[in-house]
C-alpha cells in the first residue's frame, strides 16, 4: 500500500448508534429455542470483510495507461535531423506523457484504449511482446546520409570502408555493399584489405556520433510504444505490449517502423517475439519482419545458430566444436550437463542462462531510460497579438532561470508562434557556447521577428531551449565571477545570427603532428572549439604553406647549413636549436614519404626562421636530402 494513501472508505456508511428505549428481552435458550432460526451476525461480518478487501484492491491498483491513437506522437513526423551532429537539433518528443510507474516489473501494461484485444496476463512470462531492431550498417548509413547531404556521396559501385584505431593500426569498422562483395571483412586491418582491394576508399568512423545518433533514435521510436532502450552499438529494443493494435497488428506495425526508418536511409532488420532474447535472435538470424507467437517460440528459434543466443565469440566457438551448432541441438542437451560445464561462467558466456532468457524461464526486464527534461515556457494570450516581442523578455527570464537551476545552458533556442488560423511559425537562434543570459538570447532575435507573418494574430507563444549543455562555472577573477571567452562567444553569436552560421569560421586543431595539417578552419558555432592543446612545441607565428625550397651555400656535416639563400637573400646562421624530428604519418602519407628534421635558427640580422631537412643520406627513399623553409618567428 502506498504511503500517501489513506484507509479506504467503505462502500456503505456505518449504522448510527441509537439508544434502545424498549426493555431488552433475554434470548431463548435451551430446548425452547427455535432450531430453524440462524444468527445473522456472521453473515454481516463476512459481507463487511468482502467490501473492505475490494476497497483495498481498488486503492492499491496501479493507474491504467491510455495508449489511444490521439495520445501517441504523430507517425508522419520523420525527423530530418535524426543523424545530425550532437550540437544540431534533434526530433523532440511530443507533449503526451505516459507515467513511468505504469511499467510493471514483468513488462506488462494495462490499457483502457477500448480495444477488443485481450489484455496480457502479467503472470505469464510469455505475455510480453518485445520488438528488436537491428541496423546492420548503422555507421555506414549515417556516413552515407551526411555525404548525400553535402553532395559528396560516392557512387554505389565504389567500395567504401569506415575504420577505427586498433592495437596494430586502423581496422575495418563498417563497409558498404560494394566492399562486402569484394571480400572486405570487418575487424581486418586496413593495410591487409588495401592489399586485397587497392582502390578501397577508407574513412574514419565517428563512433561518438554513432552513439549519440542511436540514443536520439531510441527516443524517436517511442512514437510506437512508450518503452525503448538501446541494444548494443547498432540495435534498439522496444516493449510493444498492448501497442500493436493501434497500428493494425504486429505485422503492420513492423512494416510501419521499417518504412519510416528507410526514409532516414537506414537498413533495418526487425522481429517481434515474447522475449528479448527471441526478438534479438530472430531480428538478426530470422526472416524478414519475423513475428513469433508464444506457441511458435520453440519451432522458430530451434534452427537458429548458437550465436543467436547473444554469446561471446569464444563461447559460441566452444559449442560449435562440441557439435552444438543450433539452438535446438543445445536445448536437447540435459540441463545438468550444461550447468556443470558453465556453472561459473558469466551471462555472456553461459549458454544455459541465455537459453532460459530466450524461452522466458529467466526474467529479463527492459530498462527504459527516462525522457530528457524539456526546458520551455509558453504564454497563452487571451486576445491575439500582432507582435510577440513584448512577451519575450519575461519568457526568456523564466527559461534562463530554469536552465540555471539545472546547471545547464542553451546552445539553441527556438521561438514558436501559433496563429489563430492554425498556422505555426518558428524562428531559431544558436550560440557558440552554452548560455543562460536572457539579454544575450533576446539580442539574437533582433531583426528576425519581422519575418513572422501575424495573419489575424498570435494566441500562443512558446520559447524552448531545444539543445542544452552543461555549464562549467570557473572563477577567474579574485573578486569572483568569470568572463573568460564570454565576449568573443557573444561576438560570434551576433555575427552568426546576422550573416549566417556558415559565414563565420575560426581556426581549430586537427589530429595530426605534421605542421601544415595541425590546424584547420571550421564553423565558429561548431562544438569542441573551446579546448586547445596546452602542451606544444614552440611554433612560428607565420607558417608557410607549402614550404619553400632554400639553396644551401655552405653545408656542415651535422646541423643546419651555415649559409643559405632564400628569396634571393643570403642568410648566415649565427645560432640554431634542434633537431626536432617529425616522422611521416604512414596511415595518411604516400609510401616513400621521408621524415623531417626541424631547426630553429637565427641569422646575422637577428631574424629567426624555422627550416627543415627532408630525408637523410642513405634512407633509401630518394636522392640527396632537401632543405625547406617552413615558417617565420616573431
């Protein structure tokens, strides 16, 4: 019984106590008593207990979940930004909220949607309906989506592979269909696969972006059911118990999900089964849009390989060596034998526990993360207005107060106005750093409100922080507070709001130790531009790109030349410091690229230069070493 609940009120009031004015008569006893007369008090006591128990059960019952079509998000709203970088807007959940306390431990949910479908029995372990989604080319689909958006997508016949860093160099992480047909294997080294396919195009995978995109996709699929969670690096799991009738059955629901995901460029394998393990196995090793009922569980999972039990590679290899290649063959083995062999094994290495999860004998609850908090304020107007600007200061103050209480700042703020004729207009602004300054946010909307068409007026205005980040407060002044980088960030925000985000750029470090590759340019509003390397070798203020050749007039065995000519001027080396050797990047440079020895020198006029010698004598990668000028110090 919940702590806040009170004692249940009985369905009938107690009888009031009245004073008996008539003299009491003794009840007949002995043989004179009528044997047919029964005492009514036991029956009244039983009725009272029955009503009390019914009232207690009614008070302890959980609230019902309303899964009607009107309460679910519209399935037609496909998020164009589902795979955008972390800093860009994502699809936002609708206003309909489903209480989280309605999800019972067994995964069942009650419904009052008025459907003829029978309610699932919470005591039956196979009464749940779990839908598993597998994206076999999630990283490649996401990379292809970005390339199509920028207009640089390669033709389908070009083999493309995405790589990640491995212990012995880059390894293949994802491939497209053309690379699969040419024998490119996931997990193999890039150098080995390039020897097999010389024209293989290799790009580095964005694993962090993949995880963020999968998390956003996990929230987006809650338009079909209220509970979802990520399932590995390229999968989702949904508890669709009681939700399929809203879409015309499970088969129609799977077709709906597959169709919506295909509009995002995703290849999807789906399956619906009574357990998480069965849905996972059928989505990856079963048929197309497989639907498995409790009666078909054994028959449909028996021919699947033992890898469908979500076992690690060594456990599946051991079962294969023992001759147990399918789930059906494993199920025929006595449980006592499997328990003895794998009694100390972990879950991912224990086929008996995985088999029990697949068959529903071992519970596997779905841990569905909560929806992210929404930071938005709205102003409902009694009379339509033609200009929303007078209402924005109070709304911005309220929004920033909520962000400050949560320790967050806004990176993107969206103003939405609703017209009386049903039309909706939106205006968005972005910041280069997380901000909760109401005055600064309002200044970014200057010059943009004139674009709104009021029509017959606005009757509802909302202001939402659609993208938020944690704000790290650092004191940089002795009297308190911090203003380091604030003015520059505000300048970038104002310029970007006026000229466009793509028009303002700033230098950003690159992951390379070659001087001309260490730095590049990126959009000033992009994330990750505030953290610069703190430990670096001294570098010239001006870098020459490409390096310019110099002519050695007087060479010495060790060190830089004693005298050289550059730009028709003769320079005599007075003092130098070095060498600093920089090796070529073998994963990015062409074969035969020579190493460099850099020197910081000073000539007879006090000018300081940064020059290098490319190659050494006898390295087998060319002729005599070449001297070049790389940069000029202040």
